[in-house]
C-alpha cells in the first residue's frame, strides 16, 4: 500500500529541514570509509597491544587483515535484571565468530543504572545524564580502530539511546543491537499497583508491599511492563537495527541463544569484509526515525522517548521535533494495550502477535516506511515475521494473520483508539506532553486550582497533613534538566492514583519526567521552558486555576494577562539534597539543552543539527500567541 500522505509529508519536512546537517553527517561517514580498513593502519606496537591477551587462534587472525573483528559494547551488570543475562553473551559471541572464521572482542563497557532502584532517590538526578555518558563511553570503546563491525548489548532506559548515539558517531561501522529479553510473568501489574496504592493510604504494611514488588520483579530479564526499556526494543526493531522478533524472547531459552548467534553472524556479513556492507550511518535516515516514532505511538510507548529519540536523530544529523511526534500521533492508531496502558505484560503482547503483527499492520496501512534498508536483507518487511527454532537452527515464519488476543493487540481496522499514545500540549505555560493512551477518557480534562511544590516529597507531606484540596493540579517545578537533571517522578504515582480512585479530580504538571511505566493520572510532563530557564511554571502561585485538556492539547493557567505578565519568578525553594555524586554532573546541568531539543549535554551530531529548531516549528500551528511567545525565549536560552 502507498504511504499515508501525512506520514509522507512529515518525513519530507524532516528530510528538508535536516538537509544540511544530514549531508554533513554522511560526509563524515563517507570520509571515514574512504580511509579504508582501520586495523591495517595500526602500527605494530598498536596492534600488539590490541591482541596481547587473545588466545592463539584469535591472535593469529588479528595479526593479519583478512578476517573481520567484531567489537562488543556491553552494558552488563548484576544489578539490572535486564542486563544480568549479558554476563555470558561475550563468550557466545566470541565462539560464534571463531566458528565463522572471524574474531570478536569486548571493546568496552558502559555504565548502566537502574531507574527502578533510584526512583524517588537522589541518584535519579544522574539518570538522564547517564545517557550522554554512555554515548561517550561507547565512543571510547570504539576508538581503538580495531573493529570491522559492532554489536551492542543493552536494554534499559537511557542505555539503548546512549549506545545508539555512540554507535552513530561511528556510523561507518555496521551495528546490530542484541537484547536479553523480558523476565517471565510475575504477579499481574494491576495487583502490584493496588498494593502500592494501599501502602500510600496506610492500608498495607511494608512487608506486604515488598512481597508484591518481589513477586513482580522476580528473575533475570527486563521488567515485564511496557516502559522505556521495552519501548527501546520495539523502536530498535522499527528502525531495522535489531533482529526481527528478538525483543521479547525470554532469557536462557534456546531461541534466545540462537538469536544472539544469528546477530553475531549477521554483524559479520554486513561488514566491509563481508558480502553485504551496511554501515549504520546509512541505515538510520529520516524514514527509520519516523518508523520509530510511528511504532512508539501505535504501541503507547514510553514518554521518555520524546526526549531520547530527538537526541538519537540529532546524532545522525536529523532534526526531529515534538511537533513531528504530535502530528504522527494524530494519524497513527493505538494498536496495543500493554501495562500501563492495559492489563497485559510484554510476554502476553508477544504471544498475542507482538512486533511482527503490529509492524505488518502499520506497513499494510501505509503508516510505516517499508522501503528502507535494515540489517536484514529483506528490509522492513522482514520485521513482519517471527523467529522460530527448527532442527536446532533459527528460521522465520510470517507473523500471525489475526491477533490471538484483541484485548492486547488489534489490527489497524479495529484499533483501540484512532490516534496514538501521546499528545503535545500548548498554552501560556509553554509546551509539554501527555501520555493519553494510559489515561481513561473521563480523566483527560481537568480544571482545578494549583498546588505548587518545588520538591515531590512535599506533596506527600501535604497529603499526610490533610492539606490538599479535594480537586487540584499538582505543579511540581524546578525538576527540569538544568535544575537537577530532570529526575523521573514516578514516586508520586501511588499517591495521585489513590486520590483519583477516591473520585477526586487530580493531575500533574511538571518540567520533570515520569517513568515509562507511569499512567492513569493525567500528567503534563517535560514542560518547556523549564522553571530554571525562567519558564512560566515559576510564575504559578498556589490556588491559580489551571486548565488541562489532553484531547484538545491545551495547558494554561487562567490568570489575568496583566497580572500574569507582572509576576516575578518564584525562586526554587527545594532544599539541596545529599550530593550522591551530583557535583560531578554540574557541567552537564550547566550546558544541557531543553527537553524538547533532546536534553543533550554533549555535542551530538553535526553542529548545524543543534541550531534553529524553533524556526522549524513554524511549519505547524503552535497553538496561540502564548505558545509562540515561548519559542524565542527558549531559542535565546539554548
């Protein structure tokens, strides 16, 4: 089927606005390729250092230039359940490479923090910046000029975007991403959420809460809800840089190992010494980025990717904006209901049809580009298949023709909603995003007085003191990238969910982030300009009436314009927290860009890709004078 006209138009706008920066990026890729195989240029001393610890077979191959060497970048650690299975992947990858007459080396490791552990803690203020550190660590690992192709071992929140940004900096090298898969199902997510809310109400003990959490997060593998980690996997498949159907195969299954071996073999086939050269920088173009955002909207994926994928696109010289995402969301139907947007976990999603079913539906409806090159010879149509083990080997079969469970995944002709998971909000408070797919229609609009706090813990204290109004909009400000690293505020979800269950009308407005697992409560997040940049949130006062209309895309404070303009900016009243390494990231906070420009604290892609974002917003309706007035402020500050 021909491409949907809106998807075509958005792709063309991205292509045109990115022409200069994309050309500069590709120019760098081509210049690197013209220099020829890198290992051949190393001095004898350089090379001897690189293979000194290798065994005889690998050492013999690395001494010459005729065989491919695969670089492994790993985010393994024992603390992340999703990353613990990676402990033994390098052995499997090395053994597979040797069988194929090649070599493989761990090029480097990158930090991998767990947002589930740091939620509500001081360490969360380092979380967003860890993405950029991971990108830099990836570059350090690949800086040795030893590699002909690369594989990346990572799953979770900031880790995959960071790996992808780093990989794009070495876009002349082929790259394949290799996941570890989700843990098997634990207790239902709804049951876990109910215990959390009862604990917030003082009706459940800490022992009961811990038992519920431990029954949910109980084994190696990715957390089973559809948060940022699992959204990462879907987006990687949608861009064609991970093997089809690799995302949701559980750890330690024979099929999991077969996929890792197949990814290793394919990474060698697509290197310059193989038969099908496919450098990453050529694969990740405007169509691949649009496919990722289409998949995000169709599956109700993580809000964190409205920041991360702007940064990823920049790393490839592509300028993506929130307006692009909003326009895509308005034409892409919601095809899945996976927690927090439904009751199912990702295991049930995979069993009901998974990515192969969803991608085929989107391509057949003209909503996803099927003409881009991927790491697979069959292009994007290869991603409408499912992996199988047959006689001990990996094979692929077409994705199921019909959903096995229409409460979890549906065809495009019978979508859950006609529009996708996210909506851009505009008004005199700036611009922000709401994850509509997780919020029931009756909760998507609220008009209520503001309760203003500069630290999320204050809201819990107000509730304990009985000081919260019946209905209110919680404004949690000074939580943006420049203020404190933009921590996730998921720790507020149990309290606000409890109040909503009581029939009270509540919402959240913040320049911070929410976890990819957040839902149920209407939340305007990533508000930009943030309060620390002099944004409008700093003008809100206790009791101001706020209109939050998710479906209409409106977020505004209803204050007389003259009074509003005369108000001074309120200072940040939150007490300074215990450092926990925060001082090491002072420069990141100082130089970080706005949320809607990727919250980037490093140089990310060609310089021209970081300039002039707001002029591109003129291609779309900005939503009134107040929203338009915010643009020059942000551009000047950036």
